[in-house]
């Protein structure tokens, strides 16, 4: 029989898949002997069974009742009994942290009778009624579906009537009145009364948490973080402890290191006389956790001791939730804490120095995505001016955008192509779509552990929290600064997540220290803590990786930059870029040529220009491979737009003038070359076979550049790549012509010219016949952009804007197949081509040069698939180097890098 419920004493952190992260870590802390309120966990298996059928799985209720009875026995109290009632919390807990995305219900067990008993046993009627109003509010919105804003409006109205700034100043009588107002609201909206049965409250709360797994904000967060939809959430049921029992009580969130910078020390927020939800919701401004030393020295010392225990045990930054109930410290949660990219690299390096982890594990704990964030620009400090306000630097980065004051407006403007800053008093989980859409998040309330801070850090969004000088008026859609400056919606703001400063207007950016280092600034490694950590991670990645990393570069400047970034060659040099600009006229002459002599004249004029291009690139990459792709796009792309030509001719005729004969000639050529689907038309190898002299021109330019570099004492390693091959015969014919031209140049120059010839695998047929194609190809390079288009039947230029967002929302895509490789479809074709190509030619070199070559997740796939290298844009080279190292370590220690 399947078991669904586990006591804290029965689990550990190795059971996160079954007990969820929260439950597994509570069990782990219980095993360590830390002060954890007792409880039990309803497993993710129960959630999955419930979501599959819509009904409680067989036996779950009996197990919950049995574990509740054990909890009641250990406490000496029953759930919701009239005198001294046992109360419990019901919280979600997925395997991977999803802060604020699912539901929580506190104070389960309170009703009209037990609230009186709680008032007597606690000695505080105000505390009891405050707890009851929290239950009705949470249960009403979470379980019964009442709009949370209605409760907030009722509370705001009462505070306004009483003339108090927050709920702490409401009297006991006010809270009694508020509970009755809340219950009336529930009845009016739902048609049923708030349930008085503690058992019913518990059962319905558990099922509501299960259902919140498929809530809109949870699904959006999972898509954003690439968390699978089929994991489900566990539910933790735990005895309540209270931080709102008076001045000797409180709640807080602590980090064993600063999650923004990674620096060791005590970091976090504390809120006296408050429950934990008040801290993370940001509705009241907290005090620094260090204030606890003055408020409660004994609990402070205990907390430091427990934090040290947890960091040594987890060997990582720990995020801890705590409550102090009348001087007694309770540990309510721990997990490996979310952190910024800056903190991730610094912590990993410092834990190695402290002997807690080794270099392999340090590399597994950072990511290419994080490294990319560190390469983002910062604001130029010399040009920032006086800030409008300063808050807490909750998530680093520098971003500017138009101020918007609600999530829906952020989404609307971002969809229209505008960059926005989401400004709120505090965010809540319903603001997630707006946070995703915004460049930065700014709040006037909350600390570094508020919802805005935690979620923004997890998403890599710039965030400044707790800017108390700002009065945010969401109704009038504006904010007011301490000196009376008014910023209306649509005004431009700049938000500095490194300093916490907020500026009016757009502040000019400056390069990041990490970017300066990667471009060759060795001094940065010694002077900057984070840069030094990045340098260590990259050195170790380079030492352990199997995949080489090349760059996609079309100019000597790009090639030189890529080499500085650590590229070991060029995996894709696109020659079509060399036919643009001033050379377009020569290309037009070639296209319009009506005789072989006219075509030869145009090609002869292009030859020295192409040779010069190749010479510069080979010099920049001297001693490293440079893979040069012969011309790929349709020739009409080098001609003026058809409509533009027609308009010019019609305009001339309307003026009674004779149209330019050259325009008429071009229009005729464009008409002849028009294709309904040019990406599947006359391009790539097909051009080389039907346009005389085109490929020989390019091959001769490459060969002569090799000769020139060889005579200059260089070590040129040019490779020639034939695009869009679908049949081995196409490649054979082109290769014969290549061999002829190389031999001619070698004979003319007296310099041996050796250029390997290979092909791009970018058509499904090429992948499926790779064994035959390898008879002629000395190397393969997967063009995954076209391979994705032709496998899915997508035209990338058309479909991404048309329906990809719908496909992502519906779960058809976990991510865009143009950003992360489609393993099941495109990836399978890659696997077939690798296996069959190497079966024919065991020494076949295989790489990838589509944009997937710089995507972290795709790099791991290409490592597993057995490729020799990935190639990506120069600025993605460090990312690919790091991920290639992480891919080599994947599975060696069982670590999960999420």
C-alpha cells in the first residue's frame, strides 16, 4: 500500500523529492537536534494522485488523522479544543524552492470557541483575535476563493476609521469587529459560513495547497525557472508557534551569508511582535537581524550557534526562518538560500578556501547564466548625480525603464516593446507577471527577505526594496519623494541594484569589472573579490572540460575579441556579411550579369576584398581553426526590396520621368528570383551548384589568404564549410571544385594549401543520411537554427512573435526551441548524425554553430551527445566555457545545480 504521510523524525534532506524541500529540511533540522516545532508532511505523491483524479488518494485521510493524533498526544492538547487549543500551520513545500508561489494557511484550529481558550491560556485576548482574523483572511482567500483584495480593503477601512497606520495599533475590540466583518465577507461572497470544524479546516487547507500547484503564478514561476510541472508539492503540517505574543516575541529571516554579495556574517530581517508572514510580505518595515542582540541576547546567541551548525552541515549559504515565542527560539525552516550571481561565485570560492567543498563542487554551484549576469553593465558612478531615494540593494544590476505601478500595466507595456520599472509599496505573488516583464523592481517597503527581494534575486532581476523615502500611490499612479518631487507613471527611472540608489532619467552604463577582466584585464582578478572568484571558476572549467569552445565571428575585430574571451577558434565565419555595405554594388553586378564575362568581372573585383577579410581573421586566430561557411542566403537578399523598387519606378513615371534603367533591371531580377519560401529555396550549396564561379571565388579567396598568412610566418588553419547539404552528391560535387581551386592556388604560389572540407548538418535529411555524407565530409557542424526550423516546420522570423508565448503558456514548449535545444526531436537527429557519421569516419570532428552553442542547458546536451566543440557569439564564449566544465562534472557527485 502506498504511504502518503511522514513524521519529521522519519525523513531527511535526501527525501526532498518525496517530502518537498521544506519538509525534507525540517526533518533534517530535527535530526540535528535543533529546536523545530513538531509536525508531519503529506508527500508529493499524494499531491500528484490528487491532481490526477481530483479526489483524495485512498488512505490519505486516515494517515493524516493518525499523525495528527500523535502530534496531539505529544503536545497534550487537541486540535482546536476549546481550552488551550492545539493550532497548526499548513504550508506548501515543493522539491525546488518557489517562494510565495503557492499557498499557506496559519492558525488552523481556531474558531469562535477556541479563540476564547487561546485568549485565556496566552493571557492576551488581542493576540488570540489577531490570530483568528489571520486565519479567516488566509483561509477565505486561499481555500474559499475570496479575492484577497476584499480583505485588505476591509482592513484598510478599519485602520482609516481608527486613525492608525498599521494593524499593530488596532485594539482587541477592533480585531473582534474585524473577524466578524471577515466572516460576513466570506458568507456574502461564497454563500457558505467560515467552517468552525478544525478537522474540516485542516482537510480543506491541505487540498487547497495541492491545488495551488497549478495556480497561475506557480505555473508562471515554474516556466521561468524551468521546474517540471509533474513534480507536485508536499504539504507540511506543523504545530504553531507565535511571534506576535508581545515585545518578547517576534519573527525573522536569516542568512548565514549576505545573499546579495556573499560576504560572511549575520544577515537578515527581524520584526518584533509579528508572525513570519509579516516579514516576508514586506507590509511592515523590519529591523536588521543584528538588533536581536540588543532585544534578546540569549536567543541571538542561540541563533548564531544554530546558523553555524546549519552552514557547516549543508556546506553552503543557508536561508533560515525563525520565530521567538516569549523568549524561546524556534527554527521554522531552512534551505540552501537563493543568491545573486555575484554571491554565488564569491561563496563558492570562499567555501573552497574554508575547506568545506572542493573545486569540482564549487564549479557545480555556479552557472553560465549567472556569469552572463555579471557581464552586464553597471551605472557609471561618475555620472549618476543625486539619487531620488535610496533603499536596500536587494538584487544587483543596473536597469532603466518607465515607471509603472501595477503588474498588468508592466505586462502590457513590455509586450509593446517598452522597458519598464515596476514600482509597488510591496509586491505579492500576484505581481509575478509584472516582475517577469519589468527590467527592475522598486518597493517602498520590505527588506532583503521580502517577497520582492527573494523572487527578484531568483530571476536575476534588478531590485531595490524598502525605499522608505518614497510614498508610492498606486491609485493615482505616482510616487512622491521626501523632498516633494512627484514622479508620474511613464517617467523614466534608473534603478541601481548594486547600491540601492534610484535616479530620475536614464543613467549612462559602464562596463562591469567581470567584463573588463574577461577582455584581458588581469589586474581585476587580484583587486576584485568577485572577479577573482570568476577567474578561479573558469580556470577549473577549462581544466576539466572536454568540449572545446569556438566563436561565431565574421570580422577580425570579433575574432580578436573572441580570442580574448577564451575561444579556441572560429566555428562559424559567415561570408555573406562580407558582401554587404560598399560591396553590394559588385554583388548586384554579379547577379545581373548576362554573360560569363560580366559575371567574371564582378567576381574578380570581389576576390581581393574577400581575401583581405579572410587574411585578417586568420591572423587574429593564428594557430587555431577558422571554419569559413560558403555563401548561404538567397541572392535576392543582396538586392533592394521589391516594393521599394516598384515605388521608385512608379513615382518616376508619375512625374513624367523615365525610370532609372538600373532600377528596372533590378526589379526584373528580383521578380525572377522571387520565392514563396526563400529559406527553403535557392540558397546554400544549391547556389554554389547553379551560379557559376560563386563558390570558386570564395574558395580562392580563402586559399590565397592562407598563402599570404603562411608567407608572413603565420599558422593559418582555415576550414571550408558547405551549407544546406541534403545529399552526399551535392557535397561531392562542391568538394571536387574546392580541391581543384586549392590545387591551382598551391601550384601558382608554391605554398601547400590544406583546407579540410566539411558541411553543416541543418536539414533532417542530412542528419538521417549522415553516414553517407561523412564519406565526403571531414567535419560536421550542426546548424541548429535551421535544423530547428526544418524539423518543426517553423519560420523563426514569423512564429516567435505569432504564437510562441501561447505555446509556452500551454506547456507545449518548456522553453523556446530556438533558445534551448529540443532534445526529443532536434536532439534525436543530432544523436543519429553523430553516431552514423562517426561509424563511417571515426575521426570525424563534430561541432555546433547555431545559437544553441551558447545556451547553458544546450551545452550540457552537446557534451553528452559526444560533440567536440560548441561555437557561439564572442560574448557567450565565457558562458560556454564554464558550462562545458560543469557538463564534464555532471553526474560525478550527484549534485543538482538548480
